[in-house]
C-alpha cells in the first residue's frame, strides 16, 4: 500500500532501535500515551540517538 501522511492529533512515547530518513524502523515499542504534550511540541531533534 501507499504511504499516507496523517494529521498529528495524539502524542505517544516510544522506545526505538533505529531511525532512517526520519522514520522509525525495526524494534519500535509503544511506552505510553502523553496527554500532557501537544503534537506541535514533538520534534525529531528531541530524539536521543
């Protein structure tokens, strides 16, 4: 199937092993919902890589 971008509405915290071209790859795991965060507060620069 084709990739379809979605409007960010909810925020989750994840654990990940690898990011390629600003996309999470293998080993990504959901940790928790973050109702205290707005999508606009989340940036790729914040990732601890």
